[in-house]
C-alpha cells in the first residue's frame, strides 16, 4: 500500500452506495445531471480519502465523506447558478 493512502479510511467499495446515494439526493433537491454530480462526488471522495484524519474530523470516514460530498456539490451548484445569473444580466 502506498504511503499516501490512509489505512483508517474505507475503500471505495465500502462507500460506493453512499457516494451514489448522496449524488442522487442532491440531484433530487437541487437538480442537475446525475452523471456530472456523480463525477464530482467521486473527485471529492478521492480528496477526502487522501486527507482524512480521524483526529481532525472527529467522526467516522463515512460521515466526513457524506458531508464533504454534500457541501462540495453545494459549492459547485452555487458557482454554476452565480455564473448563470451573471450571464443573464
């Protein structure tokens, strides 16, 4: 195992359903293309996997992942809607 991977973090297979569920829940709430949301969620998963530290987050990996995906998708949504609003002006 490479030194950059965190042995405390779950593998993708362990949290794949969580990633899909979070992207789908976000799509139901805010709209958007599911495949794009899932792609962004996978990028956020990779970033969370590399940076997860139980002492920093003070929670389980799945909880930190869910929060990071949701808020990461919200940031992308805000950026997208702000760009659309600027275009309309």
